């Protein structure tokens, strides 16, 4: 069992002024850093938070840490399922979450219910609180039409994609307010008919109390360039491209190493490819689940972070959480060039390469392996991003939004007490 970090956070009072329900179709706290950051922000402000989530095999159905109570529902996540089976999983969780949220509504009278996608229509689990006048937030981690096209194929004229777009529109209409993760995605929602005043951005910025600059990579028995990729192992994230690039760069960068940390349906294929490329002495796979608080130590042991995503309608719009964590720790990074990454980062902040170009990715690895000055410059320049975008500022904006929706006009971001 992993301790919830908010267990050690002192409460503002024994009777928190704000009562908040979070619903997420995922395991918690491991697996949902965005939700965890928001929960901690609320708790630090004196709130009581009830989290409704999936239940993993060894998880207790109910658990309390300080002023956070976690309600885990008996639905198991399986990313290998096809669209029909995936829909069944979503509906099963929606049904159970509806009853859990309804029960919590009558028990605690929440002031805000916040529902995280996927799926968008999970927001209807808050039907009873919404009808009773409680503000309901739909937090769009991903835009579901783009996600569907990326995962299952098709185009915007496909009947299934049209259906996904319809449920997005209806779900956003039902919600009192919509949050998404990047400004380009907010603009996309507005272009689809969302009123601008109904949509806000809360970026997936790393918690600067956990992810912050550390001393250079730890002493090693061997010198060389150490790379890291951490996160979900899936085809669209391009880890296979990174393996091929490492194979090409190994002769030019003595001591080259790559740590691939994460889990996903693509793991077996990646391990097979690494064996075919004879990378057993260069690439290490780590699948151990780590609490968010332990990730910085793993990242700090590397010289360069990798974001080798393939481009598609979905990845063109996401700002990878791993990139936010590398930035917060001032770790030089190599990232694919996408519209959203170009919108937030300059070439002085990142070493970028064109999507699907293994030779270009290999050249970027070689450049950073041979030019220590370039790595030092990236480390300096990324500070400009951190000055503009950081969780401290974003947390204050998030709490202000929650206070406004809860009817607390004079909310102080450090406390919900008024």
C-alpha cells in the first residue's frame, strides 16, 4: 500500500469549510498525478475531499488519509480492450459512480463536484447534485474525439467519431464549467461551440514542491549520456523510435544508456525490439509502480529526458506531463515538434526533432552527448518557461476558480475559510 502524501498535511480546521467530490476513471493516487495535485491543493486550503475512482486488485474499497477519503469501485481498467468493450467498462463505472456520488451528495452536501474524463459522459454521474444546484466541473484531460481517432482510427466523418463528438458536446453542455489542460485545446472547444467564459485552462504542470532542480546526475561507475523516458508504454508515444535512435547513436556516444520506466500494452513489443537491436547492455526497462514523490530521484539520475511521440490529432494537442516534469527539474530534453509544444517552448528551451524521423532523433541524442555546452544552455533557458508556467501560480488560479464556483467571492487561495 502506498501512503497518500496528503496524510501529513495539517488541516486548516477540524471542520473544513469546503466540501469537494472528485471522480476519475483511474486508480488513485498512483496513476493520476493531475488529480493528486488538485486534491492536495484543496486539502492545503482546508477542504474535505471525497475521491471516487477504480479499485485495483490489492486496494481496499475505502480508505481515509487526513481529510481525503478514497472510494474505490469494483471496476478494473483494461487498455487492451476494443471500442465496444471499452464502452462497457465506461458504462459500468458510470453506473457505480452515479450511486456513489448520489450517496455522498446526501451525506456531505458537496459544494463542488469535479469529474475527470475519459470518458466525457462520466460527468452524468453527478446528475443528482447538478439538479440540486451544485456546480459540476468537467475536467478534460484529453479531447475525446482526437483520442478516439488516435487509438481506434477513422476520421471526423466517421459515424463513431461523430457520436464521440456528440457526447462531448452534450457533456460540456451539462457541466457548469469545463477545465482543460492547454490553451490550444481551450480554443478547439470554443471553436466547437463552447462559450469562452465557461472554459478555463489548468495545465498539467509539475508540483514544484516535488519536482525541482537537483544536483547533476548522481555519480556513476561509468561515464556517458544517460537518457530517460517515463510514462505509459503505447505505440503513439514513440518509444520504439527512441530505441532505434539509440541503436544508431551508440557508436558516436560512448556510455550511452536509456532507462524506459513505465507500463502499458506495448511493453512486450518494446522488449522484443530491444533484443532485436542488441540493446541489452544499453536499455533498461523498469515497470515498478512508483509514487509521484519518488519519480524525481529517478529523473535526476539522467542527463536528458525523451519525449519521442508520434504525431496524430491527439498528440498534436497534448503537452506531455513528463515534459513538464523535466522542465520543472531543469533536465535537458529532446522532444518531438508538435503545434502545442511549439506554442509553449522555444528552440532554445528544447532540443526538438521532426516526428517519426529516427535519424533526426539520433542526431539530437548525439548532439547532446557530444556537446555539454548545449545541455547547459537548455538547462538555463528552460528557467524562462518555469518562470511563466509553474504550479504555484496555477494552483492559485485553480483554487480561485473553485472558490468562485462555490460562491466564495472573497476566497483566499491559501484557505477556504471566510
